[in-house]
């Protein structure tokens, strides 16, 4: 598999042939070949001709898999780019591309249009979706790029080869992808007996992380909110729920509060009180359960605290249902 620009017509080879007197014969032969070739074959030639990786300047940070390599990872790029001074023409590629803009707003060229891509935007692009980069001449940007061969049974196997996915990532997600890219770069330069296994695993980790982004984008939820809700449901009786939840998620209490307000439109404590009230109603329907027992079971220091919180949330005091309403 070759990487880099495909040779253009009018390359050194064709010019040399013209110089030694073979130019006319070569051109005639070339035209005859085109005329005689089937339309399907010619279409394939054109199709493959625009498939390839346009490498950055040699002193720009990047890595290309060696020819004949057997691993799924094909290409890495990172660091500063000036796409205005060195634009990248639209090409299809030999693998899937994940590009994460860390800084700047380079212009993505694809599908006949130019589309600015602001910082903290992640692009997932299939091998049959042609794209390139441009920018204003004086501007620079900073990106992380992977290219790899997708697993036929991996988390992204459902996507078509011409897929184009654009996702906004959070600051913590940006840090996670940065760590994964650092691991990728470290392993390609180690080249010891363990690095091959690690490099084979990196695309799997990348696809799994991208699948989580895709899932959160589809259902509107955040995986951390899902983890938080699961933790709360199991620890309704904790006396310091916000502090304990923040420890569990590895976030500050202020960050957890912002997360709940942004994703759920409420606070952590209101969420906990609501779940406690639902659990209280379930427990009170059990025969022989008292309000005092329910209050202590849900972490309240005094039954009056429980009754006050229940009334504030539901508009009524907690009570056990009438006997005919009790479950049998």
C-alpha cells in the first residue's frame, strides 16, 4: 500500500519520454489505451487515483505505517498545521480517519463545499468520503489525526464506508483522546515485542470511544450521567451524596452540578430527593412498613426531615396506603 501524492500527468516520467523523442508515441499509445479500456475499468482508475494520503512536510509531526506492515494503524498526525499555506486536496483514503481539532478552525473541504471546523470538534470519516483541508493563509490550527483499518466486527461496523460523523466533544473527552493519541505515538516509536500488541489494541480502544460518543449523541445522554444515576439508585441512603458521587465520578462537586444542570436541567439533590420519594412510596406499600423505618432506610436522620422533604417534592405528607390498596 503506497502513501503520499499519486503521480500527476506531466510527471518527470512523461516529460523524460517526450525529451528523448518517444513523447508522441507514448501519448498516442496512452490515448489508444484509454479509448479501448472499458468504462468500468476507467472509472476504477479515476476512483483509485484520488485515493491516497497527502503527507505533510517532512518536518511536520506525523507517522506513516511501514510498507508491508500488518497492523491496523496506518497513520498518525499531530501538532500545528497551516492549511492556508499548505492546503490538502480532497482525497479518499485507505482507512478510516478520526480528526480532532484541538485549536483553531481549519476549513474542511468535502462534498463540494467548505466547512469551518471549530476547536473541540471531532470528525469520523469513512475511507470512501473524499475530504481535504484549507484555511486562511495566516491562520494555524492544531489537530490530532488517526487513520486505521476498521474491524469488520467492531463497534463501528454498522457505518458505511462513505460515512461522515461530526461530534462536539467536552474538555474531559478532549483530554481522553489526547492521552490515547500520546499512547499511539509512544507505541509506534517503541517497536519492541510488546508494542505490536498495543498498536493492534489502539484502534479497538479508539472505535469503542467513538461508539460512546455516537451513542451519547443519539440518545442525548451523557455516559457520566448514566453512571451517576446508577450510583445514586444504589446509594439513596448516603448522608453526603454530592461529595460521594463526585468522588465516584472523579470530578469536582461543582463539575457534577454543572453536568446535571446541563444534561438533566436539575440539581443532584433534587434528583436524589425525587428518587427517594419514589422509593418511599414503594416501601410504604409493603405491609408492616412504618414511616419512621422508611425515613431511616433512605438516610434521613429524623422522620420529620423525611416528611418535610417528601411534602416539598410531592405536595403531600407521606402515608401508608389504605388496606384495600395494599399489595396482596
